[in-house]
C-alpha cells in the first residue's frame, strides 16, 4: 500500500471508528458536527494573550499543577485582565511574576528556585508571551502577521517554529495548539495521541513532533479535509473527550490494533 493510499485508509478507518464509539455510547452523531465547528476565538490582543496562557499550560503535568481553568479568578487580576502592557510595566522579569504567584498561599508553590519548576516556566512563558503580543498594534495586525506565513506548507510550518523560539516553554506542538485554538484551522497539534497513532501505524517514521506534523499535513492534502478536522478526529479517538472534558474511554490502542490488522489483511490479499 503506497503512502497516499495508507493515509486515506487510516483516515477513513478513523472516521468509521469514531462513529462506532458514538453508537456504543448511544450519543447523537450531530455532536461531531458541533465539535468540528471552529471559528476564530479571540476578540482582541488581550484575548489572544489569554489563549496563549491556556496553551502554555497544555503540556505534561503543567495543567495539573497550574490548574488555570480552576484558578483563573485568582490569576486574572495578577495579570491585569491579560493587559500585556501592564504586565510588562509591573513585572520587570519572570522572577517578579513568580514571586507574585508564590504570595498566593492557596497556590501552594514549592521549590521555586529550580529552573525546572513548572510555575517558573509558566511565569517565563507569560512574560515572553506578553512581549510577543505587545509587538502588534491590534487584532488585525496580528491576523495579517499570521496569514503572511500562508504561502505554502513550508512557510506555514515556519510560524510555530518562530513562536517556539520567542515564547519560553512553548515548543512546536504548543505553538500549533495556540494558533489552532485562535481559529487558524491549518495548524494541527502533534500531541501524544496523534504522535502515537501516526508512528504506530507507520504514517510517520519518527515520534518527533515536527515530523508527525508534516505527516498530518500530508494526510490533509490526500483526504481533502482541513488540518483541524484531521487533528480533531484522531484526538477524539485518543482522548475520548466527546462530551465535555471527561473522557468516555481510552480507544487509542484499540484503534491502532484494529487498523494494523486491517492493513495486514490488505497486504496479504
């Protein structure tokens, strides 16, 4: 099976598998249509910074430590309602912001001297992210900047690479997550679910996020869907989060096993 046929086969199998999950749990198939709708989600640059901060903690254990969604009421005033100019004027560096977080006893910050401390990384990301967002005049200026990278798939990939250098703690996958959640549908996030599926099914020869990102984009070109849709289908299978933030089950390994068996049958026929 050549690579294009494999991309098509795996994508079609994923769509079928996702529909089977919906049937298994007696859910309405219309939820998929709702999950695939994704409009631009930022009103202004303050909103863009908030989205950047949400993406910043979407890595490993950080979301469990920072708990941004649960603590936003306490975090928001510290960040002046995401006013990046006030953030940069008030905190001369990430250490000052970290100290402010540390003063919130309910956050229970520990071992903040360590360079690997997650609250320190979070603070460094907020300061560097604020510096980045402050370089734009308004939402339209930011939008024009993003779209200036849309010449082809190579220039599109250059943008998350740039963000990963400008914003501390981002990395390539979180940069894609940030852009995707702002409403730019051409940016899939190569997270642990997509990396595992694409590598185990031989769609990517590497588990390195950028290599998996390239494979996702190649699949997008073959199946005629946008990157957000392709990303979402595999992510829903991996996470099981079809209804809210609670998983209805981990189906990733089952999907991989079944799809491998089906591909082996085709090769033997």
